[in-house]
C-alpha cells in the first residue's frame, strides 16, 4: 500500500462529490471559525419584520431563507444563479409560498419592476447596486453580507494564485451603493482565522467554493501543494467578510 496514493485517492473522491444546495453544516465539527461579530440572521430578521415584500438574491438551496420563514412577508421572492441549486431551492421554499427565479447577476437585470420590494437581501452572492436600488421602493432596505474578495488569500498563495476577487471590498461596495442612490447606514468588515481538521476536510470545503482555487484545479495537478499542507501541524487561514446595510 502506498500511503501517499491513498491520500490523493481519498482527496480526489471527496472533491468529486456532488454539491446539492449551499449548506456547510456537514463540516461544522471539522471546521473551526469564530465568524464576524454581527449576526446577519438577526439583522435580516429585523429588516423583514413588518415588511410587506422581500427579495432574497442568490438564495442557494434556500437554506438561509427557510430559517426566516416565521418573519417572511407573504410577498417574498428569491433568485438563484447556479442551475443545480434551482430545484433544491424551489422544493425547500415552495411550502412557504416563495417563488425562485433563475438569475445571473453578472449578465441579467433583475426580472422585477421598479420599486417592487421593501427589503432586498444578499448573502454571499453577487449583485448590481444600481439594479438593487431600482427594485427597492423609496425607504426600502438593502442588507448584504459578502465574502471579501481577498478571503483565504493565504490559502490561495499555497496554490500559487492571488485573491479570487480583489475588487470585492467594503470600500467598493459602499461606493457603488452611494453611486446608486442608496444611503449607507451600516458598513463593517471583519477578518479572523479558520482552521480545518485536515486536508480531507479542506478539500470537501473547497469543492463547494471552487472560485477559491486556481482555474482547472485537480487534486492530481496540485498534489504537491496538498501534500505540503498535509505536512503542516495546523491548517489555519484567514476568512474575510463585510456587512452593508443601506436604504433607498
């Protein structure tokens, strides 16, 4: 038996496992992170309470929105840009009367009329600030938590690459919001350590966030980097998040 070959085979199998939805709960016990000091869930609840209509951008498999079911307005909609997630999200959110439409924020205008929503949420998904402002009613709230584009930049360096989206920063998000006519009420950023139990855990995590990897990543192609990580006494890297709340 070749231990190295066994490791690489296991990592390859893990990386090839299908992704359904957008939940990281299976990794809760093997990934340690403190998370940002704010609670996006609590802030979303606050924003939704008393609202007549809401839109959740990039709902994933609907996991986050179902957790807010008790405060969702009867007129709630969601978008999702990754095709495999659409049936998952629709099945999860249909019991709550939430429709899910396909939408690619990088290419498409939101398929809703001007001034349509009291609240627009965006948790870890791309958006166009001017389009968000367009679909918000006057006085409406936009709440977003984003993964800073420099997230896990120290991990990217292991694979010889840089930050995935270096322009995705709180400063740029705030500037775009103000340019779209939104008044920024809250703007906070956070960075902190994340620890992975082992390389197998890391690979399982990375298969769900492939944009953190070099283009064309394979376990075999990056075997040297992965084995070097395996030899480390600790797998610790840097997470980065930011929060923005704005009002039209």
